[in-house]
């Protein structure tokens, strides 16, 4: 076996058999096996393409060379206490990045153009437009200036928003006010009307979106208060703090794609909250074809002596 596929089917498109077909088309002549269905000699496995494999599984392959995490976030994978010390490649494809930026653009525009208010007016039959400011009057702050955050920031700036970003290490992106590290957080928040979280979930970022942080957001903007969009991971926001901040007006609204528990439990207060928009972790649906092409290309390059791209840095947890 060259490549073992360890995924569970979350949809028709994600069945292990479909992954095998796609990968086999792109890696002709290599043996591709499915875990747990196929009988496999563990020592024959060189690569594993995995999404949330059971803890301990990857440690059973003594000749494993590379793990391909079939998503952008590796928080679930890094929970494995027996994760072998081999390179981990995560997904960073234009397809995924473009879809994430669409989500960010759409929701920022909905807030900016007061679309929820207009929908409500339509339902009531009211022709009552409110003042509308230009895009450059809205300050958008993107937390995480990685593959996705940097793309979203650039596209927001292209629309005309006044965009800033925050990352761990200092960045320089044309047209974006870049802030970094602990020292950069307060000034970044102080000029943010719409906060867009595109951070990975790590020990450092867990719970970063809490009451204290919401209180540091700008309150002097055109919206009359700040909004939160979280499309990173649910563990970034503290749910009770989001609810309390919405209820006391510290936040005007929240758009949440990701949750501590997914699917969001039916009784969860976010579902019916008038100031919350819930989307079912589909800010970016993964295109399995694009991911398969990406994994196959990396294997071919690796075997030709080339470098693997988008490696996870375990010290930082992303
Ligand atoms: N909702 C969805 O459907 C969906 C889809 C795809 C991805 N995601 C989420 O989006 C996340 C980001 O993806 P990506 O590809 O853009 O990741 P990435 O390229 O690794 O970028 C991560 C960014 O976060 C910054 N960062 C990490 N830890 C930080 C900290 N402690 N303080 C400040 N900044 C920190 C990094 O700073 P440096 O630049 O200094 O390293 C980097 O700019 C993924 O991890 C995943 O959780 C969600």
C-alpha cells in the first residue's frame, strides 16, 4: 500500500470509496487502500490521507512518511497523543480559500448594507430606507492573516472597506493595516467595527473571543456597535460571552459558522437568537476533487525530491 485513506463519510461525496477513485485517477500505478475496510500490512503504508482519524491510528504505521490532513484546520488531528513525528500537510487550495473569502465578503456586505433591516422592512411592507454610508466608512478587522485571512482581507479592501489584520508574526500586505502579537491586539480591536475570525484553533487561540476582547472593539463606528463573524473554529469564541455581549449590546450581532459542539445542539440559544446568524460549518464546502489533485501533486513532488507545501508547525499548533 502506498496511500491509506482514513476518512468517515460525512456526505455522499466524502465516502472512502469516492476518495479512492479520485486519488487513484491521479496516482496511477500506486496502491490505495481504505481504512478500516481493506486488509493492510501496516508496514506498507507510506502516506495517510486522513480527516479526524481515531487517536492512535497513525502510530500503527511504522514506515509512515507524510500525513495529509484533508482540511485546512489541524486542531482535531493534533489532539492525538500518539501522533507520529512525521510531516503533516494541511489543505491550502485556491478553491477552499476562494470559498472562505466569499463567505466573509457576503456577511460583511450584509452587515454593511443593513440587509437584515431591509429584509425585515420587506416582510412588513415598509419602504423605509436608512442612511447608507460608503464601504470605506466601515472598519473590518481580520484575525488571522494566513492563507485564508490574507485573501479575505485583500478582497475586502478591493470592495473598499477599511481593512486591518492581526497575526502572530508581523506581516506587510499592501492596503491592509497589519497588527501583530499581544501588543498589536488592542490597537487592532480599537479600530474594528466588524471582527472576522479566521484563526486556527490552538492552545493560544482557544477562547480568545471572549467578553474582554468584545469590550475592546470600536464603539464609535457607523454601525453603532461591533459585529463578530467567526468562520475559524468554534473553540475560538466563548459561547456564554457571545450571548452576554449580544444581550447587553457589547456586540450588535454575530455570524457564526463554527461551534464548540457540531452539529449545534437543537436546544442551543444561538439557533433562535435574533442577533445571531448560524450557518452549519459550510463557510467553505471542501471540493474533494481539488483536494485530491492537491494531495496527489504533493506525493508526486515529494517522490521526485521536491519540498512538501503547507506543512504544519507543531510547536505553534497550526
Ligand atoms: N469554516 C470553515 O468552513 C473553514 C474552512 C477552512 C478553514 N477554516 C479555519 O480557518 C483557519 C485558518 O486557515 P488558514 O489556511 O488561513 O490558516 P493559516 O494559513 O495557518 O493561517 C493562520 C493565521 O492565524 C495566525 N495565528 C495563529 N495563531 C495565532 C495567535 N496565537 N495569535 C495571532 N495570530 C495567530 C497566523 O499567524 P502567522 O501568520 O504569524 O503564522 C496566520 O496568520 C483554519 O485553521 C481552520 O480552522 C474554517
